[in-house]
C-alpha cells in the first residue's frame, strides 16, 4: 500500500509552495520506503495563475490565454501577461523541485487538469465556455496533449531518477456528462456530451501521458463520476473519494484492481477533524476491500490511500500530520497484506 496527496496545499505565496514541497518530501519521499508517493504540490491560494486552470494553461502548447473578470479565456493569438506569469510561476516551482528533490529515486506524481474540466472552465475568444464548441474543445485537447508530453519531458530532465505519474484531474467530468455545466449567462446549461466522445477525448490526454513515458491516472472527487467511462479512456489509475462511490462504481474499481490498475481511495476528510490515529483508516480500507471481495495481499501497492480531496482549505499546521497519518495507514495495510500471505 502507498499514501499520497491529491495535489493542492494551503498558502498564498511562494514561501507556502516551498513549505508544501518540504512537507511532501519529508512525509512521503523517504528513500527505501515504498509506503509514500510524493508529488508536485499546488498552492492555488497564490491566485488564478496558480489554480487548476492556470496551472494547466501554463502547460498547454501553442494556445494563448488571458485573464478576464469571468476567468481564463483563450486569446486566439499569443499569451497574455497573466498567461506568461502562469508559465513563469510553474517554471519557478519546477526549479524549486529540482533543487529540493535532487537525487530522488522512485515514483513521483504531478497533476494537470483534464480536457473536460479545462473545456468547462476556460472561455473561447468570443466568450462562453470552450465546452460549447466542438472544434474549440478538440483544439484545446490537442494542445493539452502536446503540452503534457513536454511537461513530462521537463520533469524527467529535472528528476532523472523518478518514475513519473501524471494525475489528470477531472472534477467537471460528471457535470459535462450530465449536461449540468452552466453557460456564461447562467441562464442555460451546455448540452451533455456523448459517452464515446467523453472517453475518446480524455483518452487523447491519457495516451499522450503514456507516450511521454509516464503513467496516466485520472482523479475526481466529485459525485456521480462515470468511472466506467473513465476506465474506458485507458487510464492506468483511478483516484476516487470513497464516500461518494455508488454501488456500480465498486465493480469498476474492483475489476480495475484485479486487472492490475492502480486505485486511490480518498479515506480521510480533508476538512473534518483528524482520525484518532491510523487504525480507523486501516479498518475502513479493510472493510472496503472485503465489500469488493479483495484482500490486501492481492492488491499490494496498487492500492493507495489519500485525502478525500485537495488540502488547499486545510489549516497549514494540519497538512504534515495528515500525510503522516496516511503513510502510517499505508504501512499498516501493507503489514496486513504480509499477514495474509
């Protein structure tokens, strides 16, 4: 078993990012201990250039964007000043990663927004969401796929000893699937997208991650996520909030584990009071495995424990203890698997 975080951390400045990276390295990156999976933290409190959309637009290739009162908008031309700031901030964070994680060997995770979440968030040059224009969302997906490949190459140059994982965040995919994404006016909703296109578009980015030599996982902590569709995209990892799973989702996740895929369970509420030690977490995961008909010895390190969602809204003093608790739970679950053997 392994422990990891979803990605986001609290804070509002560069010092907060540096501290988040120090915590991730301290709690999850101990050499020779397979219980932790460290990751590149995100600190969205630094502003729109550091939020999920801004962070991912910094990766997207060959498309310019700028900030409007309603949020990010594609320009149809070159990058605006805020887009350039987003790219500069990402480069600065990667410089810090290269310095602090020098010599790291093992798995390392980075996160980007998925094509459907980006399309539901970013506007076209003339307004309204990219989601409402088939050609625009195709172009954005291709630009994201190309940019992700370049991002993986940059990460590999900075962390040559790392086995890279890219987590594709899709908090909006359930709303896109159900036709719940509002138009810019708020008076209407964008039409739902057909399931084959949903899987194919997500699959384009999944394939780009894999072709770049990284392992593609998909994460969402939203309700009603069509996990069968996400799995059909070709992702090799599914990261979920356990409390939001439906009965049909259990079969999808159990089948994924049986087929050698990775599953991450959000088992600790980021916003709630911390559990009294790791035992409640361990027992909850063991009950879940029992429900889906698997045991710890079968799943091994393909099962991860995570917070239920990002940590951006958590008091800073709670982040390190939470990750430490999850890592302790992962070690205990690994011991349960050894007992099973």
